[in-house]
C-alpha cells in the first residue's frame, strides 16, 4: 500500500525481516497493508491512489484555427 506521510514520525519498524524508517512529511512510501491502515487510522498518513497521467488536448477553437490556417 502506498501512503503519503502527513505527520513526522521517528523510529523504525521491522517489515518482513528488514528494518525500515519513516519517510519525511509529504513523501510517499510503500508499506504492507496492515502498516498502511494503521498509519492512516492514526492520522499520520493518507492513502495514495494510482496517479493517472492527465490527457491533454488543444482547445476546440485552437484545433479549428490550425485546420483553417493549413488551408
């Protein structure tokens, strides 16, 4: 689970045999689902949804002007 830290946390925890430290405020970190749920429930982090790339298109009038200019 990806979470974005919204509260400063010090220390470390053991996840799957590896000691991990908390990310700084504003940073995104990936944790197991249980840890992510705990951090979010405590108000220390918020879940991060998949970031989708925004589709960009020219405004309709711009496309029409380009078409007219090509004629």
